[in-house]
């Protein structure tokens, strides 16, 4: 039924709301298409530089590829060659040892350092910057710096030992100290990032909880156990996973400090480099080793996330 207002406004009044709605839908569609266009550009870049190399690596793992012949499909021969290579298992053992040692230092030391920095009331900013400085250095610069410190002749560490009339050490050449020497370099280089993450999480712990714990007679250890660590649980779980993934892909430290031929420090990433560029020149074999590492880390990450989700 036509109302008096519609009759007064004329026959076009009823069509104006529908026209306005259509205009709003067109503008919304245009904005959505523009947003999808920007998103598509990012996805294409990500696909080209990340997904395509990943898929290409999986394909190469089933081929024989070198500088001489054309790629040929060999099925699972590359994986059989890996299993038959004793150095492959040695590399995995060294990688797991490095990961374990790096977690002992690189996981616990930043936590203790963050708790200490959180308690500082004076010059706290200076120490935070000092802790983070190594992270801003390029990794190769860090390794070359420590290479000078470890130098068996005129290196700083042996100079200090000589000054204290203590026996000198072949830091990266000795099988007893080579691995821990690499761990120290990696820990020092990555200490600042983890420390600042822990420190940021500590800033969000309500101060009232510490005050209530003190009123209840809780000591430092009890406040740490019942207040600090429970509030850091999430960031600790995330950093544990990230550090395991990172340390199992260690390459620069053993490559620069001990070389690719030292069986005491060869890791999976160093072995992949050997397969591809130094000994075999076989990119298919290197790709197969990369796929094995990818699968191991993927399975571990999935199990870890499932177990932590179940614990939550």
C-alpha cells in the first residue's frame, strides 16, 4: 500500500534505497577485489620464493642431478645411498649432540639473564642493549670474531691461558672441545633475541602477585616457581620449539670454524653442502638429505604441538 509520504515524494522514492544498496555493494565488491589483488601479489611472491623451491627440492630428491648429465629419475636410490653412508648417521649424531648442548645453554641462560635484567632498577637499558648487540651482527662476522678468539696461536683465549700459566687448548681442532666451542658461538650470537622475549613476557606479570606472595612468606625460589615460571610457560614452549628447529639446522659455525671434513663436527646441513658442492656434486643426494631433515623437523613439530596442546 502506498503511504502518504511515498505519494508526496513521488514515484522514484521507493527505488532510491535499492539504488543506494546497490551502490554500497559495488563499492564493497571493489574494495574486496582490491584487497584480494594485494593479497594475491604477496601469495605469488611467497609461492615463487618459498613453495616452489620446496616442491622442486622434493622432486630433485628422486633424481640424479649434477653438473655433467641431465636429470634422470632414480626413484628411491638417493635415500638408499643416504642410509648406506656412515657419515650420514655421524652427521645426525653430531646434530643431536649440538642441539642438546645448545638447549642447555641457549634455552636456560637467556631465561636466567632475563630474570636478572628484570630486577635491575638502574642502567637496565644499557644492559638490555648490550645483551642484544650480538644479534645485530651478521652471522659470518660473529663466527670470524670467535675464530680469532679460538686461534691456537695468538688467539685471546690461549693468550689468557698462557698468562695464567695454564695449558693451552686446541679449541676447534680437538675432538673433546670442538663441539662445545661451536655451541658457545651459537649461544652468544642468539642470546639477545631470546632474552628480550623473556624480558617482554616478564613485564606483563602483575606486580600484585609478587606482593601477595611476599605477604604469604614466599621466598625468591617460591616466587620464581609459583609466579614467574607459570606466566612464562607459553613463551618458553614457543622458544623451545623454535630453538630446536634452529639448532638442528646449524651450518655457519661448523662450516667456518671446523670445515666440512671434520667428522667430529659435521652436521646434517654441512653434509648437505658436501653432497652438493664439494665431494659428490650430486644435487639429488643433497635434496634427499634435505627432505629427510624437513620430514624429521615436521614430525617433531607436529608431535610437540599436539602434546603441548593436550597439556594445556
